């Protein structure tokens, strides 16, 4: 058995995770690539801006330089995309070669679309689309609803506006929960999720794993390069073959993959 100790809560609590040593990779071993996505940004912190720190690490790191991602933004957040500073960061994110998608659209914050009246959601979606197009020169194609909550009504409204819902295969569990800014078992969680995906992976095809992080989280920003290493290392332990470029770095390719992986549109009305 391969065992690794994970120290929790600043070393006060220990958790040991044990995993079997994976079998040797063969020509039939499925390959994996990661499509990285972020929710809830942009951050407008001035002391240490996690969104900008993440963009910098995706560009320059010791795993693969020039990684591109999809940033699902909160367009009206009063501490983010609803401010001039936040909108400038959205523009900068696009200029750095990343894709901008829609997340939260409400000036009241991270509000589930399923709770909004139809006329309100229509207005907010139209405003979000117009804002992103004005900032980037391109209409957004992808949306990830707050809390992942959608229903037939909201998906119909998205589809009517040419917005495709893209969910994630693995969540990094790096949301701000009860004061903790990191998953206490991030490596084991990623390994277990990859192991489950490995069981159904086709040997002849590349398995794309969509990862979900939060770019407003300072811990995530300070450890983004660590996360890149963890994804690659745990993929190998889960039995995947990892190519020389394990992360997507071309926005046309990302757009193609995201379109293929979008949630199916609602049935014909």
C-alpha cells in the first residue's frame, strides 16, 4: 500500500490516506487532460489579489506554462465584477487569453437563478452578456449557475440567449466554508474523484476532466501551482497516462471541449 499522511487543522488533527500502488501504465492506459475553471471572481482585493495571482501562476509555473482557463464571473458583485476595478480585471483576464463565462448575475450577490422571477433573470442575463461583450469584444458562450442550481425554466432562458451550461467533474472544495479556505483532504478527494472517472475511461480516447476552483480564495491563489502538481500526481496514481501537456492551453480547443461537455439544452418546446 502507498500511504500518505495529511495533517489537518494546523497539525492538531491527523488523517492518513492509504492507496494501492497503481499498475504499470500500458498502451491501453487512458490518457487525461484537465480543463480548469474558476467561479465567483473577480476579486478586487488590493493587498493580495487572488484572481491576478492565479492568472500569473497559470502563465508561469513548473508544470506547464501558458495554461488557459474559463473564469465564470459575478458580473454585478459589489466587491467584484460590479465595480470599475473588477471590470478591469475581467478585461485583463480576457486579454491574457482566458475565456469569460457568466456565474452570478445579481447585484445582491451569489443568488441562485432558480429563485429569481423570470423577468428579473432575463434582465440580469442580458445585462451580463452585454457587459462581457463590451469588456472583451466577444459574447459569452458559457454559464455556470450559482450553486449549480438550474431547472427547465432557467435552462430554457439560458438556451434562448445562446448560453451553454458547463458543470465540473471535480470540485476542489475550496469555497469559503465556516472560515476554512482550503479542503482539509484535497489530495485524497482529487484522487478518489479521478479513480472513479478512470473506471469508465475509454483507452482509445483522451478523458477531459473539468476542474472547478474559486479564484476569490487567497489559499487557492497561493497554492495554485501546488494544485497543478496534485492533479498530475493523483491522475498517475489513479491509473491515467498523463501527456506532456496535461492542461488545456488553447482557447479554441477549450471552446470545442466545453461545447461538447455542455449540459444538454431543454427539450423542444
